[in-house]
């Protein structure tokens, strides 16, 4: 009788690997503690309101578009339209049903945006590529027209804008820069955690299979149409919440023009520069988009003594964005996040790989 084989050693060897994959890096924990505790204490109003809050909101918006474009392969240029749906829906909940509270209003705005995204995602079952991009472009213009045409959405105000009601959570006032920053940060952290788990789940694997080749995904039994529509809904949910935060935590007052086609292209640039198919790439791309204008303004003041006009700096910014997008699409489609990972790998094997 031959000896039986045991698989316990294999399980013992594999378990630590799984645990290591789920372990949160110490650097990330330190960064989160710094963002939650230190930044509200040392940050001034300018940095909180003009730098960090828009950076976080744009990161969340990029995350929403990345789930659709980077992970599922569905082209969209209507991100800002779904942001507008979330902003106006959240405003309606806070204005007409104030007893719901801020968290429920944000969630409701995200759900309304998800339903609208699901509606405009229905053509994805029959068209893709350029034709789907044109469909989302039509959604962008239609939603802009809708929120301008019907005054009910902005409470019949003469200016056509929506103003942030009093933001509070559990009787704590959030109308200060620190309050709005913490509201945005906590919301982004929660939704980032959800997105990380989502892309690692069966849903995320199915999305990536559809992105790589939808015909092969259908052959192996993945319901392609259902998962494409789910991607539109979840992407629009993220964009809707980011739109509400953009209107109330950052701008304070917004109109349909705050979510125009330029905003859609800005979010698309974030995922291209940061890295499509990457959650961390959204933060890298949003940081680049947010900090580049500040850097150019500082450089213009320092090098040319203010002789460079602000309009010229904006044109220079657009030129740099255009060049970078071309470079990344040709040389590094995975964006800045791939360059950072390569640099980290080289540093880990220093000096052998330098």
C-alpha cells in the first residue's frame, strides 16, 4: 500500500501569500492617517478648498469613468453629464426632503445618476467604439440642455444655479473648509474601498474579460450585455456622487455650465494620463491635472516676473495636456501609474537595474 500524499504543506505555504496580498501597506496607513488627522490641523483654507477638495472629487470622477472605460472598455465622453445628474438630484433631495439628511441625499443622487446612466447605456448592447462614444456625447448635450430648459431643477431661480444648502452630519456643521474636506475625503475613501473590492471580484474579472474581447467573453458564458449595463450604472453612480461633491463641497454654487463637455474631457484626460484600468492611477492623474496649473502659474511668476499673460499659461497647459496624451497613448498606454511602478521596481533592485 503506497503512502498517501498530503496537501497540508501546500496550503501552509500558500496561506501567507494570500495574507500578504490582503495586507495594507504601512505607507498607505501612514498616508491615510496624515490625510485624516494632520491635514485638517495644519492645512489652511486655500489648500483645503482650492487644492485638496477638487483633487479628491476629480479622483472620484476619474474612478467612475475608469470603471467603465478602463476596466470594461466602453468609451464615454459624457461623464460630466452624469455628474450634473448627481448634483441636481442631491440638491433636490436636500431642498425638498431635508429630513433625509446629507448621506441619504448623496446616496439618492448617486442612485438617480445610476438609473440615468443605465438608460443611456442600453445602446451598448448593440454598438461600441466610436458609435458608443457618439451616444454618450449626445447624452452629455441632452443633460446639459435638460437642466437649463426646466427651471424646476434649480428651484426656479433667476440665475439658473443651485446653491449648497446647509451641510451638516449628525448635527455637526460641515460648511467650514475642514468640514467640507473631511466630508469629501471620507466619501472618496469609502467609494475607493468599494471599487478596489469590486474590480477584484467576479464582476471585475468579467468586466476585464469583456474589455479584452467581448466575443470570447460571451463564448465562455459571461452575460456581456448585463455586465456592460452594470458598468454604466456603477460608473454613473460614482460620477453622480462626485458631481454632488463638486457642486456643494467645492464650488458652493453650480449650474449646468459647471458640467459642460470640457469637464468630461478633463475627466477623460485624468484616466489617460493617470492610467486606465488602475484605481491608483485616478489619484495620480487627478493630482497632475490639479497641480499642473499651479506649477505653471508659479513658474510664470518666478521666471518671467508676471510678464506671461494668464491666457497664455492656459494655452500652454492645453498644449502640455495634448502632448502628454499623445505620448501616453503611443508609448505608455497604462499612464503615469505604470511609470511609477517601473521606477519602484528599479529602486527595489537597485543598483542592479539602474
